C-alpha cells in the first residue's frame, strides 16, 4: 500500500518534508483502505474506507445549513450504537442530488454490509452480521452533480480486499491524501494521554480548504481513539470542544452542505469505565481531544484556498462570549480586511469598520487594538507610539495576530482565518474546469 504519488505530488506537499507530518502509527480496532474509483479521471485515491473490526462507539456533529447533503441525511437516519464502516468519497458532494443520491447510498451500504459480513466470516472466530445501519458516509466535492454510484460500487470489493489490520504513517498519509479536494496539504494530528492509568491514543485526519465557516462543524474531520467511552459521553465531549476548535475557524465565510466531524472509539485500550462527562478520569483525555481538534482546525485554515497568511484574532473583555465571537468573525469574514492583509497593508481602518458593523457592545473610550505586540489603538485613540513602517514590516510575517480589547465585559474568544489573494479567485473561478 504505497503512497499514491499522484495524490502526493498534486497536493503540493512535495515542498514539505515528510518529517513535518505527525507520525500516526497503529491504533487498535481500526483498519484503513484506499483506492481510486477514477472519480477525477485520474489514478489518484478518491475513496477511503475505515473499518472497525469489532465495531466502534461514535458521535457526530453536522452542518446546520438548511440544505444538507444526502450522506448527512443518511447518517442521521442510522439509529445504531456501533459503526463498523465509514466510507468517504471525494469529487462529488452528493448534495442536491435528491432520491438518486440517497438511494445510491443504500446501494453502497448493502454492498459494503455484504462484503464486510463475508470478511467477518473469513477472519473472525465469532463473526458479526454487519447491517446497513452500521455504515455511514462522508462525501465532499461539487454540489448538484449526479452521484457516481456505479464507479464507487465497483471498487468496494477492492477496498475490502486491501484492508490491513495494522497501520503505519504511510497508510494514514494515504487516507489523509485520499479525502482531499482543493486542499494542498494532508491534515493529520495525534495526541497520547491517559484515562486513569491506561495509555490512550487519539488520532485525527481532516480535509478542508474552501467553503469553510463554522456552523456546528466545518469541513470533514474524523477522530479515532482506542479509549473505551460511551456514545453519550463522546457526544458531549465532541460538542463541548467543537466550539473553540472547528467552530472557531473561517476561510471564506461560507458554510458547506456536507460538514461533519465524527469521533470513533474502538474500546481496545480497556480503560476503566467512564460513567459521565464529569468523571475526573476524563481530564487528560478531554485536553488531548481538544488539542487534536484545534490542530486539525488550524491546519484547515492555514491551507485555505490561495492563503498566504494565517491570522489569529483574539477578542478580549467582551460583554458575552457570543458577542466576542460575533466581533471576531466580523473581522475574520471581512473581504476588505483579508485583502489588506494579503497586500501586507496595515490598514487598521478596516478593523475599525469590522468592529463597528459587528453590532456588539464596544467601550470606545477604553478599546485597544494591537497587531502582534504593536499598539495601534490605545484607550480609544491612535497610540502615540504608533509607527506605520514598523507595522508594515510586521504585516510581512506569515502568521498575523490581532489582539483587540473591547473593554465591555470579561469574556474572550479566539478565531482563526486566512487572507484573500489573487490565487483564491483563480481557484474558485476555475473550480469545476
């Protein structure tokens, strides 16, 4: 199972050293398989299957868009405590495809359940009959095009034949590459922690580069752990941590029809039973899970379509956390702010504009704005030490940080975004060509 060079080279990751990617290795209870279904009319991997040999507990958060893809509808309809397989396809979002899109998933689920049931009989001492309700889907790509069910169905036997019960960093890399669309880099993250005295692994992969704006969850993100945690606790942990991670990013202010973040727990670590989310044994797991999610979310932003800058926007002392978030995204989603940063122009007047239009409460007499450590506004006025040349030099950095104190309360929020470049326009004007 070597890396598909077509995926790797076209991802532009050839400019990065392999060592810069985290080395995800074996995680008990999960198997990974990738294949090309020729969805791009090339031999790049475009189908990825995750197989949970003994099933996995799981929890998901999905887009809050009023128009959702057929795979999200399918996933929401599967009332089960265990998932045995997740199949992710690229190139086609299976959104606005109606009955054809949904029925295609039924056809694929039946094929997968039949083939995996055979696999169970071949490999397991006590084989399970895998049902269609034990299978969920991730779809990403163009909205409104007929779903290529036959192409995908024809590759299911090969996917299952390629299943390996031991993973290494190359297999994880193939999976991360296989779910990419306009991404230029695969996105992976990992953490180790403990539950009680038991060592735990948490691994994650994600894709996302455009149509990124948080609304429950953004992009596709899949997190895997060998911890033994119930569906209910996984659900609460995921919802708790999504707000400051995947719900704290924006590339372009557009929420997808296909957004999903799912966590799977194989239970193979055999840790002590977790009764509820307030269990003290969950402390380090919760911290590690947040780190994985934030790592992946930041990787999505840093790989935003055409991005040349990674921007952190920290809002301090707002009246409420919701208002702090409102202000942060008023700035993060401003095309004028994003283009100024792309041009390395310290045009702080655009920040003032974005603050004003947010509708949040701001104490103008005490407000302050800093770019990095450089004061621009202090106590509601242009700082006496403000130096345009110094600030312009700061804008040449790849990482830009804005620190804004609105002095109206004691709540904070941090958002992450990217700039708008000419490359962004090129990518999106040529998206389907």
